[in-house]
C-alpha cells in the first residue's frame, strides 16, 4: 500500500509519500485493531493523521470490507470532506488546520493498473528525472491544455507549462490548467518568450512574469527563473513589447523587496535540456512548484507527464469526470454538483438512509423508491440528495429523477422534496434547478419532463431559473430555457471545459 499526504507545507513538491509493502489498503486499516496496531500505523506513515486513531476508537471490531470502511470514515471521521473509495483506494480531501489537504491510500495493484494517474503522486522527492530519450510514441495530454498561439510558423514539438497556485483557503488542490506553446521545445523557449504576444489575456500572470524576466541575449530560462524567485508577490504587470517588459522587471527587482514570508534563498531550481522545475518559496506556508517540459521529455516519461497534468487539475487521481472549474471530482456515473456556498447535490448512498427518512418521513428508502419510481419504465433511476457539506452533511432535500424517460433525450423529474432553505441562502431551490438542468444538458439531454403540470409552488421555483422569466405551465420544458449556474454564465461557451 502507498500513502500520499498532499500538503502545501510538505516540502518542494508539497506532498509526502510512504510505502507499506505487503499489505492492501483494507488489510492495513484492519491492522489498526491488532496488538500494537496504532504504533505500527504511526511508524508506517511517519505520523498517521489523527483521524486514524479516531477510527480505531470508534469501533470495537475491524471493518469487514471497503464498503464498511467507507461508511465508518464518512460517518465518524471526514463527514465534511470529500471522500472517494473503491476496491483498491481511498482518496480524501479535507480542510486542515490552515489549508486544504488530501490523503490517498492506494493498493500497489491499482498503481500498477493506472500508472498514468499515480506516477507523479507517488514520485517521492525533488526533483523529477530529467533524462529525456524520446519515447516510442508522441505524448498526448490527458486533459485539454490551454494552447497559447505562436506568432511564427509552427515547428516540431511543444512545451507544456504548469504553475501551481495558492490563492485562498478553499479549492486550492485543483483547477491548475496546463498551458502549451506549440512548435517550441524547451531549448528554444527563451527565444519564443521574447516574441510579440498575440493574445495577452490568454497568458497566465506567472508566465508573463517569466517572459519579462528573460534577458534579450539569454538562450535558456534558468536565469529568468532565478529572477522570478526574487519578485515581490505574483504576476506583476509588465508592459509590451518584451524589451520594455524586461526593463520593468529589472527595475522591480532593484526597488522591491520580497515580502509575506517569501525567502528566495529557499527556492529550488532544476533545469535540464527538456525539463525545467522551480519550487518557488512563495510565503510562510512553503513552496509553489512550477513545471516546464517539452514533448521530448513527456514522451520519455509519459505516465509521469500525464499524471502530473491530471494531478494539477483534479485533486483526486482517480477522477474520471470531465468537469469544469470549481466542479467536484468523481466518477462519470456518479453525480456530484456544487450549488454555491457549501451546498452540494449528489447521488444517494446507503449510509444516507437515516438522513433521508428523517427529512421525508418515510419508513425506509426502499419504500420511498417504490413511491417515486413505480411505473418508471426502463429509464435510469436516480435518487439525489441536497446537502450542506460544511455542517456534517445536513440534508436539505431529496430529488427523484428518471434519465431517458419518457423519451431517450428526456429526464423525468418525479419527486422534488426540499425542506426550508437556509436563511442565508433563500435562492437555494433556484440554484439547484439551474445546476441539475445544466448537468443534464451537458450530458446530451434535451428536455426536462415534470410528473404532472406545475402547481403554484413549482412555478414559483421555476420562474427565476428560466430564461423567459415566466415559468412554463406544461409538463415538458426544453433545457435550453434554463439559465446556466451563475459561475458558468460568465463563460462565452459554458459547455467547453
């Protein structure tokens, strides 16, 4: 079993990695109940999370399987975090004392099956290997990268650039996009950065900092990385063209002193022929890794490159969802949406039954399912919960829907039980409807079908969510009639990742 602690304060790569040979994840957790189990756990992980001790104290017997282990972790420990469990791994994201952190427990077998997801998370220490004999096949990124247009005819190759960021306390372990400069490899990057920029707004601030730091006569980016490490703050505003930007960068270095705990002498820089790394010491919390590599290095280390790109955008290495910014990781077949604030809507799971029966008044979830889905045809039945994740999963509502019914391109909404919205967010029903309809439209559905014509309460909830401003009176509503969620409404094309 491998254990990875993803932590902003954990050294140059912001993570620690431990290996416990000869045990699976389930066997390791069951071992907590053996004599000396807790001491061994601390030794295995070089100081286990305190939640591991609580797990041992919360049960008299070890869990029989991963389903039971998941139930205990969710209900007794990380109730307010994100928890993903399968047969061979546990992935948890939660709020630490100061910043977000993540914990991964993964079997050796899963690592062997998915090296393109686990190679970088399991890389133990600084730096990454820079040997770059070209691989047998061209590298293909696992996610769409932001392509930065080159102002000259494209040559062979590409350079990928990834800058990790910490801009707050929440949503800090994900959503870092990878940028690609086509037709340029790392040995030519300094010269390429000096060229005029076609779309200044498309370039991230940290790359503009690097560009401004490249001197007119430099052939590589190592000196520029060293200059960036002495900047005060991030993403300074530098003018165009490049010669003016470079003069402004030098003036910035001459007149401004790093603040907020930034210590340039603690920054680590490693530059090879096709890979450049910088662990930028940003502030008192530690480092922010930068990764610059070209297609030659990526083809020589395809699993490392692919897992690095995935790791930067998804906090969960096991995520299979193609989701947009600020939407949660998960599996393609599992629904999990953010509604704003701390509200979430996700699929029902067996451990949720006490919450559901208390809110709805039914004796069991099986009885509720019979009430909702009788005569539902052959569509896919989904029981969804609306929760406040920041308050030990307080349940606000239950939604019953049938996908692909009564027609393949429709979703029938058969049950909508929503308790009184939180007093600080009365628009909760509207946000729920917008998020659900947006997700349905993204998955290719065309219509929302109500079980019966909308009554006054239903029209009141639909009215602010529809583009026409007047709630429809019929059972069938086109999904194009709904506003997208507020965050996506800012995008020119909200259906593009």
